[in-house]
C-alpha cells in the first residue's frame, strides 16, 4: 500500500459548473500504478467547490448554475461580507453547500466513476482565477 499526494493546478474558468475530470486525471501519473485504492480531492479555496454529476450534457451544468444563482442570490441586504464584490458572499455560501472535497474509488489505474459521472469545478466567483486541488491517493 502506498500514499501519493499531489497539488493540481486548474486553469482559470469563468463562473459556472465546469467538467474537470480529464484535466485532473492528466495531472495524476501515479494513478496508473494503483490497482485498488481511493482518491481524495480537496479544493484549497473558499469560494469554489467540487461535486460529482452528469458528464455528458452541458445543459446540466448550465441548469446547476441557474439553480444556485436563484437559490443563493447576490446583493441581499443582510450580507455583511461585501468588500470583495457582490459575488463573494454568495460564493462562500454555495461552496459550503456543495462542499470542498470528494472521495472517488480507484480501480485498475483509473478513477472508478459511474457511466455518466464527472468531476465538476463549481466556480462561484465571476473571476475566480486559477484554482488548486490537493489530491491524496492511497492504494496498492
């Protein structure tokens, strides 16, 4: 059994839900050496999040963005944390609701995702910049 840990740098993306599975896997050469294990992904930011969802239809990603923008709107009069822009406090709330980490099984050197599953970067800021993930893998 071996531990591997690597920081993954994701390219900057605009606000929205972005499929990043391929970009993540390309930065994890150690994955090929694990027959059975687990991968843990942790986003090192408070205004973006990670989730698993539909990897085929871009409509799902657009609908997710619309839902969260309606569910957690900008410019609410009760927001006190407003110095960084109208998208900042809603970004923190959305990130807390969706979460900062994922655990995915590893089988035969690959992430063992379901048929229609993909890893999403949920970018909640208008211009969040490059995002970093910490990937920790354990397996044999």
